[in-house]
C-alpha cells in the first residue's frame, strides 16, 4: 500500500477545499495517519472521515483536525494542552508545528493513554507528554499553557482548563450536548473569555 501517496492525495484535497495554512498542511503531510488507525480500518485511513479506535472513541476526520489546527494559530514553541489523546494523531499533528516537547495530552482511558504513548514513541513523537486522568482537571503541572483544546464535547470549557491557560491564550472545543458548536475563545486579562462560534460539529462526549 502506498500510504505516502494516499496521504498526499488527502492533503491535496483538503488544500483545494478548505485549508490554506502552510504549517497545517505540512503537519498533515508529515504525520502517517494510517499508523494511528486500527489495522482492520487502515484501508480507510486517508478518507476524510472519523474512524472508531476502541473504547467508544474516534480519530477525528482529517478536515476537522486541520480546521482546529488552523484556529489554534500555533507556532514553534507554543505550549499546548490537549484534552482527549485518543490514538495520539491530533497530538502528533500539533507537535509537528510546536515541537513534541510542547504538547501535553490527557486521556481518560488508561488503555488508550498507554497505547498512544507507545505509538507516539515508535513514530518519533516520544517527547509528547501523555497521561491518563480526568480531562476536566487539565494538567496543572505544566501550566500555564498558550493554547488548550478538547477533542471531545463538553457542556462548557472546563474551569480548570481555562485557569491553566495564560491571559491572551486561546481555547478551542466542541461545546454542547445534543447540538455541538466548535467554539474558539481568547482569554482576557481578567480571566473572562472572548468567544467565536465556528459552526456545528459532532464529537464524542467527554467522560
């Protein structure tokens, strides 16, 4: 299977339709999505669709990873908190831009956290920090963060996560239950959030 050619075709399609940020496109071209997908689903690894990865969780569709990466406005050295490691794919894309040692990811499921840690290490992203825990509590040990994002839907930005983002930093998450909206927020100096809605989405709910 020519995975590299499939990956190039996937990114070319995204570029022609909805993504134009060079850093995002380069990150998507660099990360082997098929290596993050269960073996029996690898034939669909470069389709623009979410895929089940176990424990009721999914790997997000490539276009959604691209959109979220764009909205986070990442740069080398940006410290990023991710809530919802899943298989580790989104963390790897983020790491391609900011550097692996600037990505800190929390996964609710012990088994997924362990698998993601091993997978990321094998693929050269071993400096990404992954731990199992309650994502609503964030990861205070490495705060403050410049950016924080959720790969699972929550009713609202978790208070602890908001507190762990520095003033001027950006948060991004699918918010809502039955109906979800992708919301980008910049944290003001007083701790309040300046919000923007970026359309309807559908993610698994935070546990």
